[in-house]
C-alpha cells in the first residue's frame, strides 16, 4: 500500500471519472461543491483535496474513494 498521496494519479483518475460521465469541469464543480478552479487544480495534480472533498467526488462520480486515491483498481 502506498503511504503518500499521489496528486498526479488522483488527478488522472478524477479527470477520467468526470469525462466518463460526460461532465464539464463546471458541472463537476457544482456536483462536488467546489469551484471550477479547484477541479482544474485537482485534475492537473497541483492541489491536494481534503478527505471530505474526495468523498464528495466519489459520490458524485459513482466511484470508490479507494479507486480515486489509487489504493484499488476497482471503481
């Protein structure tokens, strides 16, 4: 198990999940309760989200938090 948060992996998976639902960054921001700028930063791997934000993304995108974090390969 990885012991350090991987911003780049999280960003890639966040982007993949958003696109698979056909959502724009603006739509995704509304669903997750964050700004479009936050979505952009998270997807670029330049910002680390809070745990509560990861949970919001997992719920909004219908994927597991473990998958978003790279802990699991199962969505």
